[in-house]
């Protein structure tokens, strides 16, 4: 336990490096099948690597520009709802006084929710764009470096498989699981975001595209991501159309995201992730504390990584995978490992000893080697 605490403390100190490095590794692993498929079709290996790296760059830059667009739209539209916010705070002030709350407490509470302060906080948050740009640039560099290092891993994979077969199987299992997690999660996030935009347009909520982008990004945060993405549009619905619109939005968001996250997605992914809901939520809290906001996005991949290399590779700790949500039958050494992107070469076939070319005498010597009798 002490070793775990010390390790997490060390990760916390260098979290600004650990987060982009680990994210870049998982993204390169996710794009690896594209590189392998292009190589098998005759494309030059280096060119295939650049195409895979470009695909990762395109996805990251698209998400970054979408967030920038959403933030810009939010800043432009927010001042238009200042009168509605002020009227809402006055109604809240009167209601709190009517139920017996003291004037001093009500005034302090309402002043804390001053629309001007909310606007200033939003502007300050958008002001962190410079830091986000630095993080994105660092991430792109790490993706390039990792992609170059993983250009050919067959020889190193064969050496690792010969020296530490359990560790090799654990890393192969992790690469398969994290690849499926990112791909399936992205597809579901996009589908849910499109449905959310349709709900917002139907309810005539302002900035529907902005909230759709927010829904897409927060879908990468397990368990509570849709709640984070639901709060801003719910407040906007309250300001624009009142309580009825806000309640309808919350109910629709909850129904759609609960159906997608708890019912449909687990049926499609199956046991690819191998983590139960409790483990996922605890990992969300732990990695958010250690790595900050990026820890919420990387909670599942990080937990998968440590589960695969620490618990699943050692016989004495393999039973712990059951409590994390895995199946003990999936991690026994005799079971096949999920397919990886490249299969390292196996050991060279042994050549049997060639039979003796000529029959030998009873004393073990060749007939030609027997000396001629002396005259």
C-alpha cells in the first residue's frame, strides 16, 4: 500500500508530463491497425506511419477547434441573458425569504450567484485557451515521437515474449481493450451528441450546437460526464424558457444518456473494458485527484493499464481482477490473448539431426576408416 501511495505521489508531481504521454500512447495504439493494414496492402511502412499519425492529428485538432468554436459562441451569447438571470435571482431571493431564511443569509447567497461573477468566471475559463494550446502542441509532439518508436515492434515484442510472456500477454490485452474503448466511446459520444442537439433544437434552446459539442467532449468522462454536459444547457433553458423547458431537457438528457451508457453500450462492448461501474467511478475520483482534469478522461485507460500489467500478469494477484469487474477465465495463461495489431515472430523451427550417411561397423567406425591389414 505504501508503494502505491508513493507511486501516485510521484505521478502527481509530474502529472503535466504523464497525462499527455499516456494519452499519446493510447491514441497511437488505437490508430495502429490502420498502419498495419496499409502496410499489408503494399504501402511503404514509413508512409503508413505518417498516415496513421495524421489521422490522430486530424481528430485532435477537430476536437480542439470545436471546443474553441463553442467557447466563442458562449461568450458572445451570454450577455444577452443577463436580464433574465437578474430576474431569476430576484425570484429566488423572494422565495428564500418567504420560507423563513434570514435576509443576511439570502443576500450573501444571491450575491455569490451574481450574473456578473458568473460571466467573469466564464471569461476567465476561456482565457485558459493559451494553456490548452500548449497542452495540445505537447500532445501532438508526443504522438509523433511514439508513432516513430512504434514503427516496428515485432523484434522487441518477440524478445519481451521470450523473457516475460505474462507481461507480453498483459500489454497485448491492454492494447486491445484500450483501442476498443476509445473507438466505441467515440462512436457513442458522437451519436449521443447528435441526439442531444436534436433535443435542444426541438426545445428551442439557444446555442444548441455549442451544447452538442460539450456533450460530445464530456462523454469521455465516465459515469458523470453527461451530468457535467447537461448543466450549462439546463441553465440556458431555464433562462430562455423557464422551469418547464429545463425539466424537459433534464429528463430527455437523462433518458438518452442512461440508455446509451448503461444499456446499449455495454451490450456492444461486452467485456472489452473489463471494469465494473464501481471501479470506474473510484478510478475517476482517484485519477482526477492525481492528474487533474485530464485524469477524468484517462481514468478508464489508466486503470486498465495497471490492471493488465499488475493484476492479470501475476498468478498471486490475478484473482483481484474479479473484484475489478473482470473474469478470471479471461486471464489464465492457457487462454488466448485478444488479437493484437502485429503478431511477433515465433521461435525458429528446429531442424532435426541428419541421419548418418553411411552404415557403421560394430565398433562404431566407418568402413572407409578401417585401416588396411599389414602385409
